């Protein structure tokens, strides 16, 4: 039949197909263990048999052995290809040491830190809170804060020093 197929005889290929297709599919399925991929590989094998039937040499073995050898090689190639793909993905994952930026986590963390700072600021005296807030949120120097609140520079420095110490302790910052 393979010699007839090699000459382009479609009827011979149909007969050959009926004989070899179930065995080709069974062999490929045992190797791949996935029905969809096995169907695809079996189809590729039968197309290859149609195209390369002229390469069959009856002196080297039976036609069935030739077809099943092609099927086995194709199935093994598919397994190796899938394994190589998984290996590449695994290597790429190991190389990706940088974790992707998580906006949600950053947003939540920032909100929690701001809330914690607000609570700690509420623990300061009104005068300390005023001086610290003006200096840090307004961007003013000690001297400018003293002028804004109309108190001596030394008083502002004392308020801010005491306020910052209380903030440090409240926030649990190491020295």
C-alpha cells in the first residue's frame, strides 16, 4: 500500500489510513497522555506518511514498523518540546528576582502609615503638633516657624525636639 501511496494513489492512502490510524493514535496517546495533543500528532504523522511514502524502503522493515517509528519519534519530539518550554519558563522565572510592583499593597501600606502618623500626632500637645506640622508639612525652618507662631526661636526648637521624640517613640523608630 505504501508504494501505491508513494505514487499519489488516494484510495491506497484511505485504506492505509484505516489500517494504521488506530495504532498510530494509540502509540502517540501512550507517549503523550493527552488526547488533544495525541490527535494532533497522529494527524501530523499521517500527513508525513502521505508526503514521504516514497522514502519507505521495504527491505529495511515492514510498512507498519516504518509508520509507527515516525509516530513514536513525533510523539517524543512533542514531549521534548513541551519539556524544553517548561524549562525555559522556569529559568526565566528564576531570573526574575524583581517582584512586580504591587500598587494595591503600596497604597494600603501608605494609607496605614499615614493613619499611624495621624494617631501619633494626636498624642502631641497642641503647641508641639502646631510647630511640627508647620515645619514638616509646610516646609518651614525653625526661624520661620518661630516668626509664624510669634514665639522665641528657642521655644520652637524645644517644642519640636520634644514633639519629635514623642513621635519617634510612638512610631517605634530605632535611634
